[in-house]
C-alpha cells in the first residue's frame, strides 16, 4: 500500500506573514468587490471564478490548495492511495459542523450537526445525479459506477463509500493520477442534505449552507453579497485562537471594476482591488519592492501593498469551430496579432505571450512548442486561400464580457486585424450572459480565460478541448478532433507521468495546428490591499481562491 499522508501542517496554510504582523485583532468587516453579479452561489453549479470567490468562504472541500499551490488537508486530515491507484481513502476531521444559523440568525434545517462520511457519500451522489446535472460532475467520471449512474442503469454512485463515520473511500474505474487535486476543486464541497432538500436545487443557490468560516446572510442581485462569521467554525490558528477573526464579509458588485473600483478603494469603501486596471498600474508599483521568488513580487507604497505573481491560467479568444469552420481563417488570425506589442502597450507588460494552451505552471508545459509568430503576410496568404481578400473581406464579431481591460485588448485586436483586411465588430455583454451564450454555442468568436482548477494538463487539454466536454463542461469552442480525443483520454489512463506528459504535448501540438483558440497570453494575477490588512496572501491560483478565515484588520 502506498501511503500519501499529507505532510503539510495546517498552520502552513494559515498565512506565512502571521508571526511578523503582530497579535491578531477580532472584529471588523472585510469589504471587497466583485466585477459582476455571481452567476451561482451553489457550488454544485458554479463554474466561474466570481462565484468561486464567494463560495470559498461558505463551503469546504476534503483537500485544498495552500497559498503556495501545494495540496493541503482541510476537512480530511489525510488520505491513502492503494490498489494500484484505484482506491483512495480519506480520514475525516472530527468536530466539523454545518452552519447552525443563516440569514439573520434563522436556524438552518440541519441544526448545526457534525459532518460525517455519510454526508460526503450523499453529497457526491447528489453532485453526480443526472437529474441534478452539475456541469462539473464529469470531473470525477473515473469514480466506479459513474457511467451507470448517469445512464440510469444504477440509482447511486457505487464507488463512494463510508467505511465508518470518519472514513470515506473512493474506488476508481482506472488509476487517475490527479484525483486528489480534482477533489480540491470547489464543486466538491460537503453539503447538508436537510438544507438542500428544504430549498431544492434551484433555490439552494439563494440560501447556501456549508461548513466554512463565514455564513450566508444576504444577496441583493447586482448589488452586494453579505456573509457573517461562523461562530462554530472548527479551525483555530497556530496559537489556539478561534477563527475567523473578522465578523463578516461584504462583497460589493462593481461591474467591470476599472475606474469605479479604484475610486471606491481610494475612498476606503473597499479594502482590495483585484487586477488593478492598467491606467493605475504605475502608481501601485511605486514604493519598496520585495522579490518573493518565482516571479512573485510585493510593493509597499503610498497606495497600500501591491502583490503580483504568475497565475496558472491562459487568456484566449475562442472560435466556435462549428461556425468558424475553416482552420486557415483561425490560423490567419493567430498570425495577425503582435502579442508582445499588445501586452506591452495595452497591459503594461503584465503577462507572457501564449504559444499554446498550457501555461508554464502546469506539468507538461512545452517550452519548445512552436506557436504563432507575428506574420501579417502569412495571415493574408491564409485568408486568400480561404477565399477572403480586398473584394470579399472577412467580417467577424467578437463578444467579450464587461471590463475595461477586456475592452482595451479587444480594441487592440480590432486595430491589428484591420491591417490584414478583417473587419471586427465588438460586442460587450455582462458576464452571466456572456458565459450562458458561449456555453450554448451561440457565439462564433468570444473572449474567455481559464485558470487551473487543478495543476494538471488534464484540466486544460481534456476539459477545454476534448469533444466529450462540448458546451457547459468547458469545450466552448466545440472542438472535435478524434486524434486529439484519443491522446487526451490515453493520458488520463496512464500512471506514468513521463508518458502522460508526452501524450499531452502531442495533443497540444494538434490544438495549436487546428487553432480552436486565438492564443493571447498567460495570466499574471495581482492584488492591491490596504496597509491595515493582515495575514493576507495572494494565492498561486489567484485572488479569487483566497480564503479570509485568518485575515484580520489592524484598525
């Protein structure tokens, strides 16, 4: 039996700056901004980072990613992998309770009872129930009995069992190396059956109940989401003090961020700015710079503390390949853009040009991959082969979601494509509409970005481009290539990491050649916070994945 007991101590996930920042103070409300109204607060249906930012405060998973990107224990204290990689057994933490009250002190249906392995069994059956239709259920399609449950041949998920109250076991149909990482994804949180059944799958979204450090209080659509302190939270800091420190969280919806968010920060109405808009970037990089390693930097200046680090994600424009069917057109547009100039002039050099699908932080990233260089003559040649030219110009519409940065990049692309005779019309819509229409395949050319759910090439190449996942599951480009599908499925089955990387690299070459995406850049994430904020860290996955359980305000 191979043991993979988690060696990382829980205190390592509680903030590396804690000792240097004084004795924590209790009280205060964290005030933050969301760039759009969250599409979903029910983690079973949430697929976006805006929803996840709120969900991370309310709900909890078996494992989590620590701020440095390593896997850490959360509601499971440890796990073991056995049976050639096909059995994964979790030892659960005792004393974890669901929220006892919510929404102004209203008692929850579960009454604040303790979480047991039976709750996890029910939750995983609920998530994978075909009638529930969770868009991320397929992330665990390797669990034994998944296919039979989905098809109606079985009435439960056979591969999830409670061995006792504090031991949860998964049996897999085949060894799947990143299974522990997948389990840390924010869909797979434990849910109280009583509350889910009380509200039903549609209304639980508006009355969420979990085990997290903060409880749901109020959601005024397009305005604000408010959370309050979970007084029965299980976690303590390294000195035995009860968490969380703060009394609550207020997420204000500030559509598009930009100048409005900056102004609200300057007025003190919010305590952080996520992805500081480019006009203000020179201001936040003033002050004392500290290199924290691996591209992670910190600036202490007059506007507060500015943190910046590479993020495992890719910013791209997707082609719906059922609408933009000629790959020569898709290739031409990839040759037509000057990524380096766009990044330098439009976003202050805050990114790395994308050569393909996988960002550098993902195992399997290929530094030798040949992407698309800037070659407008090659672009014109390919367009001519596809039947487009001065007398018959290509007309396209690009849809993007509201944000000043998205608008500036779109306008830069529009100008560059004009140079090769392509007429690009821009359409701006709010995030929920953008995601919905893109998932349904109604948009021919669209802005999108993907930040890793788990640090494995599977999460990009299989999830985003395998034909099994066309639509809401992640393949918004509706890309369908049998050879690519075969390679990405074979990589899922292999237990040899070197072989998996080889297969993924072959698959990525196909994706680059077929160009279902206009590859733009690899993400860098940043956050500006007020100088009185303590124990705050910018996680490797990005600001949206931060958990505020150990943040305190030195006011």
